[in-house]
C-alpha cells in the first residue's frame, strides 16, 4: 500500500507540474498567434523595431532625405541647441530655449508639464515640470500651443505629424491636395512632395523662433557638421532651415523604443515580460481590442478618432493660446465638420512617466486612461454623441484586467534608456534644454 501511495503521489506531482508549466508556454503561444493575426505580414516579427543605427531599414524615409549617421548626429545637436533660439519676442530670452524645452527626453520627449512653453518661459524643475511663464511676457506672446505636445519617439512610424496630421504629402494626406496652404498657409510645403517630418520641421523652427544660417552656424561651431551631413548640397544652400530640418528629421527617425520588454519578447526572450504584462498584452490584442486602432510596430494608428476627451481649456489649468483651433482636431486642417474632434491615434511606448495624457492633458495616469476606455463614456459635454468614434465603447474589463492592461502599457512598453538619444553637450557650450538663469539653477548648470 505504501508503494502504491508513493506511485500515486509521484504521478500527481508530475501531472501538477505539467499543468503548472503549460499555462506559461500557452500564454506566449497565444500572444504570438494573436500578433500573427493582426500583423500586416502575418508574422509577429512585423512588430519588431529596427536598431536605431540600422539606417537603411528605418521605415518611411523621405526619398529626398535618406538617413545617414552624419545627418542624425547634426540633428541631435540642433534639437537640443539653445544657441539657435535667437528670434524671441523679447531680447531677454535670446538663446534660452530649444526644441527640447517642450520635448524632454526624461519625459518621453514631451513636455514636463500639462502645456509646453519654449520662448516666454523660465525654469525647468527636475524634468521640465517647473517651467512657468516669464512675468515680462503676456499670454499672447509666449510660444505655446493649444494642445499638449506629442512625444517625439517612434516617429519613424508617423507619416503625418501633429494631432491633426496636417503635414506631409503622403500617408493620410493623399487626396487632401486642395487643402494645402488653406487653413494653415505653412502647409503649402506639402506641395514639395515631402514626408511629414521633413514638411513640418521647417515650420516648427520658424514658429518656435529659431534661426539657421551660415553666420550663426560658424559662430556656434556647426559648419563642419553641416559639411559632413550635406556634402552634395551647394554651399549657398547648405546652412539653411531646410537642411537643418532634414537633419532633425533624420535624428527623429532614430529615436526608437527598441529596448522595451515587449520588443525583447518579440525578439525571442520569453522572460522579458512578466506574466501580468503578458496577460495585459493578450487583452490589448484580444478582449480589449486596442489593436483595432493601435496597430503598428509603435502601436500607433494611421487614423483619426474622436473619443470625447476634454480640451486644455476645460481642465482648470493656467494655459495659453487655446484659441488656435487645435481643439477641433483633424477638422482644423480639413475644415470638414465630419473631422471635428478627431485626433491622431498616437503611439503607446514609454508613456509611464509622462504625467499628462490626451491632447488636453485630461488624464494624469495611464491607469486613468485605461479606465476611461474601459468605461467608454465621453467626458467632453461639447462633443455630440454623433461625433464619437464607433470603436469607442465599454470594454467590460474586470479590475484585475484593468491592472494587467495598465501593467503592459506602463512597463511592458517601457524602454528605460531613452537618455541614449540625448547628447552630453552642445557646441555653443550653453546649458540645455533651457538656458535661462532659473533653468540653470534648477539643472545645476553653470
């Protein structure tokens, strides 16, 4: 009897151990099957991002601006360079701001506060949250926009930048040719047949009061980097807003969150994500159907959707320039009422610590975002129900499932090493991303 009991016990342990192991393997296989189903190629590997220095395989490159290392290096330096901020509203702000004033690497290259301010602000805090209006500026003079800045990561998968997607000759703007230069005269640049990044950055440099010319590049020390990046461009055209924009666009395409756990899992490391993160991924591609809108290697979407969130000026924030039309979404470009309140479906990597979500900063945690989608109830009373996207509705997730989906978004999609895309210095020798006295104190920069 003792021997028989021993055999039964052994068999029980064997069976139990098998059933304990199988769910883990089954979970990985189930997730791969879902990814195969939604992948554009039928293979989960479609979701793998290239290495940042694999220039030939970075997607959606502008045929007029092939990426090179020299361009990416120049673009990185210019993006953080406060020395090109020489067209402020007031001379006291000369050389005090940069592109990165509103796109802080530690905040996934977006603003450290609910609204970004470049020229016309002082201070930095620890990661941009301490920036505030310069008391010598009024609200009409600051360089701010009526929507929260989008993160500048994984832009290789964005063909039409900005919340309304107005820039770029291709992608979602095919068929909008009659609109180029109408609502925003600067969108006439789309007539040059450029990709979105190459189209929007010249406008951004002007709007954000920055200057590129041969004299300034000589002074700051960038002339040789332009020579290396654009050796075939005639000298009289080499040190311009156009070439600087092409360099920054090249740099942007190298900023990829390709070290996130989900990316490592896709490359074969089944232990890169926790069990809860895998359950969250299964929900993302399964029950919650997030993939219906967020389906690309960066989990962005080539569409615009109205989900009824509040605008910046409905959140009791002290904000500026909210009358710039950005709250109208895609319609601010198309002037079509059918596009009212529809905003770009954004990418989803590295959103854990950004602090503010949606174009109006109406949510302050990713869990709040997940709960908003789970409830499926629009919060903005100004948006008619008829405008809400048909995909937006209750997800019927349990509290546990909300936590698991949040874990996948917060941690499974989190690349902890974005500082690899930040230079150690800029050629002007100025402090960056800001160079005003308060920012210097905040950052400990002399």
